[in-house]
């Protein structure tokens, strides 16, 4: 299980297939990661559950391919 303390603001988030998903804006509680608008291809904030994180090193690596992440993440109003 990944600890929320491993994830820092401004870390890059990558999908299981190595694609850029976004940049961590901040943790929303202990179970959700809010992504920045600037790091997003569509210019919107998105939120993903911490459960999707496979591991953390210099980046946050997700356990899902980019297409799955983008179809299942939560869109947030700007």
C-alpha cells in the first residue's frame, strides 16, 4: 500500500504505459490526488484515487494505462 506521505506537490504522474498523466497539485485528504490544470492536456483539474498508484519514486506511477485513467478520473470545475 502506498502512503500518502510519499506523494509530494509538483510530482509528475505517469500511467502504466509511461504516458504523462499530469502533475500533482496536492493531496485531497488521504485518499485522492488532485492534478494541476497546467499539467493537464485539456487545461482542467482532475482527481484520481490514491488506490491507482502502483509505486512512487521521482514520479507517481499509476497501475492503469493512460486511456483507462483518462476515462475514469474525476473532472473538477476550474
